[in-house]
């Protein structure tokens, strides 16, 4: 195993419980290979998920994709960051492209699309897309995530109906 992979694996092993170790390993990995998409992706995740610095996270994700547009590991996190930033059109376009890539874990991308529709308060569309996520899902852990997303969206749909009745 080369040094880059060693440090990337250490960073992945440390994340998210030991951020100092994660950042140290990522720094080493990127000093050996600044174009390592896995290291760039994880650095983007640190900035997005831990530091809430979405602009910096976006730069890391874009840099990873500039080196390799087929870096499948980047897309779910990049799309989530775009949604968090309110860049809905960019998220939609990224989803549209991501689903065309061979080997893309489609269930994860459909989940992101459902979250995008949820954020836009298009709850019926979000539920329809969550069903697509169920159909393409092969991961038991992801099944519970999809179910909780559907439950939350159904709850919001009910609240929406109740509010609409009151406003009439």
C-alpha cells in the first residue's frame, strides 16, 4: 500500500470521532498527492459536516471532481452541501449528471433528490423519489434512513394539509 492510501485510510478511520487525527492524515495524504479524490472529498466533508464552512467544502468537492469527474464518492456529499447552501439549481444539475455515471450508488443520489424536493416543500415529489431510492437500495442501513425520511416527509405533508384547511 502506498503512503497516500495509508494516510487516506487513517483519515477515514479517524473521521468523525478524532478530527485532529483526520486532518493530520489528510494533510499528509494531500502533500503526497494533491489530486487524491478520496482525501479531497473527506476534507470537503470535514468543512461541511463539522465546520459548516460550505464555501470551503464546495471548493474541495469541486477540486476533487476537476481531477476526476467520475469520483463517485464525492457526489452524495457535494450534492448535500449544495442543498445546505441553498444552491438548489446546482444540486439538481449535479444529481442529473451523477445518475448517468456507471457504478453510482443510485439510492444515495435519489435520497439527495428527495431531500432537495423536501427542502423546496415539494413533498409529493419527494415521496415519489424516496420510492425510487427504496427500489435501488441494496443496503440495510440505508433502508432505515429512507424510512425515516419518508416518515418525516409524510408528517410535513400532513401538516401542510392541516394548515391549508385552516387557511380556507
